[in-house]
């Protein structure tokens, strides 16, 4: 989506210079593109989120440090005042056009809500499961995101949902019952992300589903059902994105990130099988499939998707290193492996350089033909 936004802004600028639209229309179109891209992340926005998190931590630590000095009603009142000020103040800031500051205030309020759950439970000596408290925190954050149409709160709810899933899946250091209901939770949050236009939340949810598939397999190592389904789903998403781009983008809401996520899901499924077979001779087969999938993704969609290219390069290098670590203990001559790895990397570097030069050379020509 970032490249789409850049391209549409260049087109708007070109239309304005050509006299096809006036300055007011150009500004309106640029603003609409930014608001609906769902991925406009600036350095100022990142700093605003960091400042909000630090401010929330400072306030909550102050309240906790002086907890006994406040009367019970004062404690509750301070917590609810923090939540109310964050949500109301954030809404006012967003209405005035200060998006980053408003989202930062929402983060402060959401942090205050989470702290209130724990501190109020302590006041009234309530007992309960920590995972359920995190689930309540995430549900409240998701509700606030829906009401306030906040992308930052949607991403926060996705993170809290993932934390709840991990807490439910683990018991100490051993995996317990994996909450299958997390699939429904992820589906609801993914649908919510369209209302709040949070592309970040969609990426976080998909990454958490890859982890879910890995944990599902780890709970029952006798079957490869989960990673195989993940590989199949990721492959289908990649193919759909190529054959039916408009429909796939509308359903996924990921823009160019769909191809990257599809490759990531494919590699996550293959990686699970690789780990399962790491001490067996069959390890080489999923590794070959992984390399083939990376190369296929590069050839099919790498030309117009720079993010996919760099992710594929990194994934190829990682798999090569992983193969080296696994195969090193079984090889009689380590020097031979280093020689083979060096030659492979040299060929890879040459292919990447040639691929990038070809893309750079074809770009202007394609643009000229389109014009």
C-alpha cells in the first residue's frame, strides 16, 4: 500500500501540473488517498505512539507506587479519569486533525483500562485467571477501537489477543490446550480492521495465525495437518492475488503485502515441517520445496513488488544458513560445505544483481509504453 500511495500522489501531482485538476481538488484527492490507504506511518506518528506508551507507564507506576496512600474511591476515580481523559481527549484531537496525537491518547486510555482491571481486582480481592484478564482487556480495547474507529487500538487488540492465545496455550513451560476459539477471535478482529482501516492489525493477526498453526502441530506431532493447511492456504492466497488481484486485495485488505504474507505463511508451514524432520534424512525435501517456493514467488511477483523481493532474499539466505547448521554435523568435510555455500552465495548474489538491473531497466520502458 505504501507504493500505491506514492504512485497515486505522483499521479495527482502530474494531473495538477497538466491542468487536469485544480489545487483544491489535488489536495482533497491526496488527503482521501492517505486516509484510506490505512498504512501511512510517519516518523512523527511513531514518536507519538512511543510517547503515549511512556506517559501511560509513568502515570500507572506513580499510581501503583502510591497505591496505599490513596483512599479506595480515589484510586478507582483516578483510574477511570485516566481512561476517560484518554478516550475523550483523543477523540477531540482526531476531530481537530491531529491524528497521531489522538491515537496516542487512545493508547494511554487503553493502557489505563488494562491497569484498572488488575488494580481494581486487587482492591476488592477478586481472584481469577490472568489469561481471562488479558482477554477482557483485549475485548475492551477492541470495543473502543470500533466506537472510535482507531487503527492503533485495533492493532493493540490484536496484540492482546495473541498474548491471550499464548497464555492459554501454555501451562508453565508445557503446552496445554490450545484455544481453538482464537480463530473466531482473529476473524472478528480482522473484520474490525476494515472498519478502522488498520493494515498493521491485519498483518499482526496473520502472523499470530502462523504461530497458532505451529503450536497446533506442536501439541500433536503425529500429524502435519496444520502446517499443510497453512501451506495450502498461503499458496492459494498467492495464486488468487495474481489471477484475481482486485478481488483478492478487496478481501484481504493488504495491498502489496498480500504476496509477502502469502510467502511468509508458506515458509511458516514449510519451516514447521523442517523443524519436525530436522534430525531425519527427509529434512532435505521440505528444504528444497522452501527454496523452490521462494524462487517461484520472485519470478512471478517480484518484479513489481520490492518488499516481496527483499523478503524473499532474506528468506533464501536464512534457509541457506539453516541448511548449513543442520547439515554441518553430518558432513565429513566441513571445508567442502563452505566451498559449496560460498559458490551458492556467489551465484545468488549474481542472480539478485542481474534481477534488480533488469527490473530497473524495464521500469522506464514500461512506464513509457503506458504513457
